[in-house]
């Protein structure tokens, strides 16, 4: 928000969970006052039981970026979903056509399978992709399986040989970096804040609407633990401890991905410094770029 104010910008959500409607507390969406001050795009565009791929994000984001630039404003993409970023800077293949009837049937079948079974399928069908697919949970595992079964070629093959969906976009990539101890403290505090804000009631309401724990939106950290608590499988304290632990582990994996996958000219900003200083450093990097 501070950078958007300095650059006269609009924000594009690059978070694979904040795209889902009704999932505000557990994905830590910003309050409505932020949306009133700066236009946001890509929030609340899917129901929790709908799949939203990196390829689809790439197509949507390009449209939002074009519209923002036509208004003579700067698009700022915000979030930590690395595959969404890669869909723009290093576009993936154009998705091959698949029989929609078979696709719907397969997705229904896969949604009923436990995570371990999905992992077993991926190891057999696309061993080169297995480790990466596991990191994305049930949604990415299912995506790997369905593409392999319905096209006859594994997802790893399509990434290497498929026709690019779009031309790469250029931009300035900024990573906010924080001391691990301070980051862990913030993660722990955020979980407490989410519960105080009504996370349990939010999850209960989604389940009452008919959404299931295995749905794409509901499979993320926070939602699956609270679902387990509401089913009586663990106490609330156990669920919250697991949320904190899983989020800290995710932050480690995320940072490793950034260090290994982002280009060498990415700008790393010390997020412990005053906000104004951070914002000015980002604007300076944008001006140089």
C-alpha cells in the first residue's frame, strides 16, 4: 500500500488462496478500507471448490495489467505464490484440449482420494514432477495426474515441449526479507489474530455451505486444521499449534524457492526497517528498471 501510494499504482493479487470467496480470515485478506484507497484485482474470483491454475492466473493477470497500464497507472503484483509469478515471467505451456466430461469425472474421483494415494499416483505417472507436486498439496497433485491421464503425456513433458501460452513479461521483482526469529514471531501472532477474528466460525460456515475439506480452497494451511478440529479429530489448541508449525515450514520452503528460482537481479529488501524506507527502496528499484 505504501508503494502504491508513491507510484499511483493498482494491486494485483498474486496469492493462490486469496482468490477464493468467503475465505477472508484464514487467508489474511486486507480490510475493505485498503480496497477503497487502492484498487485491487484478483481477489474473490473463485468459489472454494473451484480449481484455479497458474496458467489461468497468467491469462487473467495479463488482462488486469493491460487495463491498469491503459489507465496510466503502475501494476503491482503482490503475494507469495511463486508459480503465479513464473506464469508471467517464464510462461508455462498452452494447456492442451481435454475432454470436459472425462475431466469432470476424473476430478470428482481424485477429490475423494487421500493425499498419500495422490502422491503414489504422481510418483508412478510423473516421477520427475513428484517432489514439486507434493509441495503444492492435493490441488497440484491432482493437476499432475489429470493432465497425464487425459493427454497421454506427463506434466513434466508439457513443461519442456509445450507451446508457450504467452510471451514473458518484464518487471522488477522485490523480495521482503526478515530475520527468521522475527518472522516466526509474526507467524505465531498472526495465527492468534486469525482465531480472535473468527476463523473457526468462518470455516464452520464454509462447511455448512457444502464445501469440503478436500476442496482446492479448503486444503490450505489453517482451513484443514480447523476442519479437523470441527470434526473432533484434534483440540483447538492442537489445531493452532499445527497451523503455526505448518506456516513456519511453508515460509522456509517459500524462501528457498525464492533464492533458487528468482532471477539474479531480484531486489531483496530488509523488511525490519521502517516502512517508508522500504517503500522508497522499492520505488528506486522501479525507477532504475
